[in-house]
């Protein structure tokens, strides 16, 4: 039998890590054969790995749906980036405030949100270099399906409080 759609309910629940990986690998392989999967799971890491489209259900109703990236933008905002430098950067947050929204900073690092990282990050790096500050790393801080889920539930609870 070769069904075009497979329904899986908690496919790796209570499995050891090796067996769970075998199941995930099999799902990915079958997806390549253009099979559609409807997977229900509480394992958000696994859902993020496997899903092209995600629906978050609360009390039997879909409260959010879309691709991971669409949901991330909608519920947790613009991408979060982290810049680490060699040595302190006094006043850097002020010097780059026209480019990005700084969320947190330490002696030699800062985290910021940026709507268009592909265009803004190169400009930011040029500005930092122009200030004589050596950049050690610039990386995206992972946003997870768990972050999205918690925000969706928080917003949904707020709506229920109004009812």
C-alpha cells in the first residue's frame, strides 16, 4: 500500500533517541517522494524539523498557522542577532541605533533585532569597523517553535481574558 497522505499521532512518543531518529529519517525520506504527512505532536523541536506548515491548536481550535518563518515574524518579531567584539565598545548601541533596535548589551556583545538582515548587517559591520571595533562574531540567535508557541498561547490567553 502506498498512501499519498499519512496521519501520524505523536510518532516518536516514548521512543529512545535512536528509534526516534530512525522514524524522523523515514518521514523525511517519504516526504521526498511527495507524500503528505499530518503529524500531531507535543514535541515542538521535532515539529520544527519536519513541518513545512505548522498549525497551533488550542482548545480544539487553530489559533495560528503558517510556515515556521511566517509564524516567527508574526509572533516573535524580526530576527534577533548577536554581535560579539574584541574589547569593549563604549557607546556602540547609540552609534548604531539608526540601523537596528538594540535589545540587550554587555561589555563586548549586543543583541539586536533587524527587519532586513541581508541589507542592514553589512552596513552595521561597516559602521562598527569604521569605529575601530574588531568584530569577533555576528550570528543569528535561534528562534524556536517553542518561542512561537509560548507567544501564541500568551496572546490567545489575553484574548480569552477579554471574553
